[in-house]
């Protein structure tokens, strides 16, 4: 149980101490001084006399919650766009990603071994940066979407110039529309003789993609993942679209993000986290699902140890007590106690949920037997 001193309770109720002491005596308390201690329950009864509806905090477990959305996002610092590449089988998604990834690893000074952590950042001139997600595990994405998280700001729809719009192109379009994520079309394999760029454009228009050539606002960029042709144009298109989207996030306050993937590696339990708000630092406590970490090490995809991960940064985090799941939301906790507390709360909740569904199941089975 919690305790409170009379003087603190008086403060909390906004009553002057000498008045409060007199009133407490009127209520039947004896030998009361400002240093007297009350149990939470007694204090709650007293508070009720003053018209409060108190809830007793008996050291109960509390969950961590994301911060409310910012009041005025337009005053926040800009953050890098997060981009996902989608498209039909064999149209060149991996080739494009690999090309971008190589340029990102080559650009990183220490240039360690590429780790393939499910996301990477490309640094461009003028301090600009683009974060690319690997075509992500379907389950993780679905789980994030179900919780209202659009991890991606922009979808690059890859269409091979020699094959044009195909079923999975249309599928990807549906996904992007459902998530209300704007697209840029990368018409790939333009180095090939069989490339039919005009056919691709008219097929896109037929499928309701309002491309610029037809008076719409969807950019199309001609690229080749093989020769690297047009890749700079693609990066520029992404930057100009993200300027329109005006992507911003808080760099301070409790950090928030998402687990993109997780696995046990030789270096220990590792999870790739995409930071969305706030900045993660070594030593911080974070909670994901029903597990927590004290961040021991943060690595970039190039294997470089990072001290800080601001919004839009993907990092591999070590220091987990258990392995979190891809698709889990990551929330920073102010300290270890709060992190553990949140986890206890969540575990209790899911145990209770399991107990209820077990009871329901038993009830169903009982009825079936009857
Ligand atoms: P899935 O992951 O199977 O859906 O395929 P993907 O979209 O990742 O395609 P991937 O990058 O594996 O490329 C498929 C084939 O097309 C490979 O043989 C690539 O070498 C080839 N390819 C990709 N991009 C280009 C390009 O720009 N030009 C040419 N000529 N070939 C390309
Ligand atoms: Mg691929």
C-alpha cells in the first residue's frame, strides 16, 4: 500500500495546512500533525470529503504509451523519408536495393561488413538522407498496419520496362492506396533492347496511376539497376516528394519506433529498430511487446557503432533480455523500473486474455458435448 503525509495530502487537495489539520480533527482524526502518515485508502476517503474522485495507486503496474501526436508538426525538425520498394516478381527490386545499398555502404567511412539489417540509410549531398526498407516480412508489416502504423512514407513501384504492369504491380498499388502512401514509379531495365517505356506508362494510366506525363502528379523515373542509369534521378525524385510531404518529427522526448526484424546472432539478441520520434542513445531503456532492452550497442548497417539514432534512422540494437517480435512498437522508458513495470503489466494482461479465451473455449466445448 501507498502512504502519504498529511502535509502532502493537504498540498494535493489545495487546502492550507492549518485549515486542513482543523478539518481533519472535525472528521474525527486524533493527534494529527502535518507529519502524520495516512494510508492511500484513508487519504482517498479524505479526498472524497473534498469532492475528489480519487483512485488509489497501490503501486499498480502501468503500461507505457506513445506520446500524443504533436500539436504543431510544422515547427518540428525535418526527418529523412522512409521508402519501401515494391513490384512484380523479377522486375528488379533486389537489384535496385543492392545498388542503393552498395552506394550507402561505400559512402560510410568505416565501411564495415554489410549486415543486411532490414533497412539502411543512403546519405546524399547537402546532409540529406533517405532510409530504405528491405521488402519486409509480410507478417511484420501487417501487424504494424493493424496498429495504424505507416512505417513507410513513400512506395517505389518497380515496373520492368520489358514486362510492363503485371498482377503484383497492381497488388502493390492496392497496398499503397490502402495505406495512403504516395508512390513513385521506377521503370526499370531501361538498358534492355526490349524496353517499352511508353507501353508501361499507358498501362499505368489504364490502372489509374496518374502519372506526370498524363497530367497527374505521380513521378516516373527511368532506371537500370544493372547499369545504375537514372539512380540519381530516383533519389532526387524521392527528395522532392518528401519535401512536399514535409516529413518532420521530434528529436527529443521519449523515443518511439518499430521493430523491423529480430534474430539471435553470434553477437547476441539483435533487433533492427526504425526510430520514428525522439532519439535513442546507448544506455537507454526500451520496451517492445513483452520484452525490454537496455541498449548496449547500436549499429548501422555498415557495422558502425552509433551513439545516437534520431528519427528516420534504422539501427540494430543489442541488449535485449528476450527477443522482441518484428512488428512490435518500441517505446522508450524513463528508467529500468518503468520498463519492467510496463512489461509486467503487459504480461499480466495477455495472461488474463489467455485465461478468458481458455474459459470461452471450455464453455464452447461443454456446449458442444451437450
Ligand atoms: P523477386 O525478389 O523474385 O520478386 O525479384 P526482384 O524484383 O527482386 O528482381 P531481381 O532484382 O532479382 O531481378 C530479376 C532479374 O532481372 C535478375 O536476373 C536481374 O539481374 C535482372 N535485372 C534487374 N534489374 C535489371 C536491369 O536494370 N537491367 C537488366 N538488364 N536486368 C535487370
Ligand atoms: Mg528480390
